[in-house]
């Protein structure tokens, strides 16, 4: 048994929500192995929107010094004593957990992770990523995963006249501000994001982090078909390096400003 598998098993045995990690073992393995490629053990990692700490705890078990940040306000977080269980678990395994709207931990961090969060933002990710990257050391890393807006299942759904968006009833009955997906991403979006944020891309590829939601008769052929076409997989994974002397772009380039003007002109194409 390798270190990653052993760490996942250790966390699974102690995790306060039985079945949670077992439902998506691939995403936990891949997250841990990706971090190991870029950050030596003992490095500092901030997991933004860490949720119940399932991935963070595996990294802590592998020897990283982890901090976590979240508002813990999803419906399941606030059900019963789930939020307190998460915070108690963090304290027990030595992870510093900050709850929004408190300020982000100061760092500096060797890597900041933002898994399955950018698609939920109601605003541009620019300001958030600039704040997160400001806490990363020069030469440190940003590690992002987002759902693929054009994975195979969604393409087939649209061709059938169905929606590629979440089930409408779940949106209709949601109380308060919608916390589901606002804008999902394609490969070019993430490549453009890295360029606009002044980052050097180390990895940008499709993977499967969500296929466990499919039934076995659907999942197996889906994974097989997409084996050779990562643009059809369910998730995009981006690891990008913060350049020495990095500074967030203070304003859009003239080309981007012109495109914004064109898009929001009262007459299309002007």
C-alpha cells in the first residue's frame, strides 16, 4: 500500500461523515498525488472552500501543514450539528479552520487549492484569485479543479433537448441565493485565466472527479469512451505557478476593454 492510499484509508476511518470519501476515491487520490508532484512534504497549503476537509485531511496525514477556509453555509453544512462536527474534526487533526467572513489566513503558503468553487461564484474570479495568490510564495502554486461545461454527458443531454444545467426543481425550491453552478469552464477558459492572472501553466487536463454520481451501467462506458479524449471528461484540473515578482493585472488590456464595450453595447457588434 503506497503512502497516498494509506493516508486516504486513515482519514476514511476517522472521518465524521461515513461514506463521504468512499463515494469519490479517485478525486482524493489524484488531488494528493498532484500536490506531491509540486510541493515537498512539510509545505504549507491553504484549501479555499475546504468544506468538510476530506481532501485537506489526506494532505495533513501526508505531512503537509494545512489551513482551511470556508463559509460552511451549504444546506448540508448547516443541517443538524454537521458544521460543529467539521470544526471539531479540524481541531482534532490539527488543521487551522477559518470561517468566512473572517479574513483569509495570512500565509505565506506554498500552494493554494480551490476545488469545485469557481463555478459557484456570482462574480468574476479575478479579485478572489488575486487575494489568494497574494498569500502564495513566489514560485508557489495555484491548484484548481472545476466541472467541465462540455463533458460528454452534457453534450449528449443538449443534443437530446435536455439541459446541461442542474435539475430545475433543485433551483426552483432553493432558499436564498442560489449556491449551485453559475458558470462552468472549458479548457480555453482556464488557459485564459492563467494568462490573465500572470501564471505559468504546469498542468491543464481533463479528469474524472464526478463520474461516481453516474450509475455503474452508464459510468463504465462513459469512462471508457473518454479515456482518449480528456475534453469530454467531467472535470478540468489546472496547476499554475506564481511567477517571481508577480503582480495582479491592475486593469484590462485595451483589447479586453474593447471587447467588453462591444459585448455590453446596446447594439450588438458596435
